[in-house]
């Protein structure tokens, strides 16, 4: 199973600002959102809390793949691509409930499974 390269894992821990989370609908139309309620579950799974998803949730439930784009304080960008899993119970969901702000609903935990990693045009994984 692919995992984040060490330098990308470190960059994730030091990232700044929200991430950009992108999904695609059944007609191939992309949908990108800013997400601030995110966390690394482990080295092969990044979790985004579904607090206020609409189109994003529809795309996920229809079986989309996705990507997460984030940036470091030095301005280095990384993109992680992979399959998406959607949890309303279980370990990943319970972990999300621990770090998701209490004022947010946390309807579900969206887990992006690491398959490809890029920094600019350079493929790292």
C-alpha cells in the first residue's frame, strides 16, 4: 500500500492555511473546496471532515477519486491523489470526531487513500 514519502509527510505536518480538496462528478466536472478540518490518520490516509459538504458529498458517494493540494510556509506545494472512502462510523470516523471542532457537525469522515503524490510536475510516488 502506498504511503506518503517522508518529506511530504513532514511538509503536511508543517502546512499552512486550508487545503484544497477536489472531487469530480459523473459528467467529469471538477468540484474544488477549501477545507480546514483535515488531519493525517496515518501515512496512507488523509481525512477531511464532512461538515458542510454538498456537491463534494454527492461526488464521493458516486465513487469519485480525489486530490488534496496543500502548501508549506516556504511556498512549496504538494498534491496527493487517490481513492476516497466515506465513514459514518468506525475508527476513522471516531478519530475525526476527536479533532474536528465541536461547533462543526462532523457528519462523516472522508478518507483520501494515498496513491500518487506530486510536488509541481515532479511525481514523488
